[in-house]
């Protein structure tokens, strides 16, 4: 998962060749370049795997993107230190592991052979070393059942028309909205507090009014979701608990 999951459409890969690196405090950091036609400037993000992603605006170049990243090595070092300090889930989920569900941490328990429980959820599983796949499949099904009705409910409240709603396993985004009104959401929204999940849904719904991230778009977001900055802070602070 990303340190900061990104909203919007999937950017186009700018250069699929062997990854480049830059030196940050003596450590090689891989660079990933992506083009985004609506980006107005070069943007830099540090992903959870330690890769630095540089977004290239329309008319920009990979060469300038690299120079931009090289000028931001101090920032990258700060973000890398922050990344190391984030709370994280273990790569394997076993009885006793903690997971995030509806904004709360729950411990996985095994009340009977072939059963796993956390909170009010009780799931039958096959014997396995890692419980993560079975649990994530269950969470995805919950998301498919609960999120589309919530999208339509909020769309009705804010008088926004939507078309198709899909739940996906996006690696770099919480959600997206197409110009045709198709909404895609990450199944991991089921792990978030309700107010944070609603913010992400409202973020995508406001793209039906402004299909960009302009100042006017953020005015629409703030009107629909006052105090949305608190939701964004929660996402950044808890990204490491959401798994991959």
C-alpha cells in the first residue's frame, strides 16, 4: 500500500524501463515516473515500499522530473523516517494478529477449529498458515454489499447522479470517478471509520461537479464534508495498518 493513497484516475506510466534511483542520505531510493494530463506541476510521493513516485504534468519530461526529485532529498529523508515509525500490520495474519475493521483494531481469535473471529465477525476458514487471504475476501464481500448503497445514499443527498459503482482492489487509490459517472472504490474502505469512508465517497462524488483537483473542486468537497482534513490526517496516520 502507499504511504498516501491517491485519489483520481490511474496515471499513465511514463517510462517502463529499468527503475532509476537517487541517493537519499546514502541510501538508494528507486524512482517511479508517472504522467498525469491534469497535473499542473511536478509532484513527489514516497510509497510504502520506499519508492519515490514523481508525477509529471502535461508537457513535462522525465529528465526534469528526476531533477525535481533530486532537489527534494531532504523531504524524502523526512518522509522515510516517518514511514519507519508508522504502525504496521504483519505480512501474515494469524490468530492473535490485530487488524483494522470499521476504524477499530481487533485481535483475530480462533473460537473453534476452522473458525476465525474479530469483533462481531465470525468466518469459516480452511486450514492455512496465513489467514489474510480468507479474511480479506470476507472484507471485500462486506464492502461490495455495503458501499454501493452508501454511495447512492450520499449521491441523493447531494443531488449528484452516478452510473456504475464497482468495488476493486486498487493498490494506489482509495477511489476514482470517470467522466461518465462511474465510481470505483477500494474495498479497504470497510476497514475505515465511517466518517473517513464517507469522506472518500464524497470526494469522488464531488468529481461529478469538478473532474479535477482545482480550488473550486476542494470548495465543493469542503461544502459536502466540512472538516475533511481530519479524515485525510487519519488516512496518513493509519496507512500502515491497512495491509496490502
